[in-house]
């Protein structure tokens, strides 16, 4: 996915990620979720923290702290995501694939 595509889907992606706002204790922590997800969706050849942070002009340390040190409710994020998928794919013959 290139930067142009990400910019096209950004409003919908932002709406989707806002479902998880209350899983993060601080607004500053929540902001890094957007940056991290955008980095994962980007066409960067390496999806590690440093190239993702560099691509958006953020110090790599900030994304490292988001992933390793900042507090957020991982179980609530997981549960919310499971509920979202269950609502969107509630057909009795739906099949899930985990990668």
C-alpha cells in the first residue's frame, strides 16, 4: 500500500481506530497507534520501528516506547477487535483465517 492509498483510506482508518480510544490511558499514547498502523500499511521495505518513525518524522524512541513501555489495555483492544469482526462477519457460514 503506498502513501496515496493510505491517504485515501485515512478517514475510514481513523474512524476504525477511534473505537479503541478508551483502551489507552493518555491521548499521547493513543496517537502512536495511528502512526504504527500507518507504518504497517505503508510500502516501506522494512516494517520495523525505525523506518516507520523516520517516514513520519517521529523519533524512533517514541514508537519503541509505545510498543514496549506505554500502558494500554491490551485485553480490551483484543476484545473490541473480536467484537468488531463478529459483527462484520456474523453470517453462519463465515470462515475466519488467522495469519
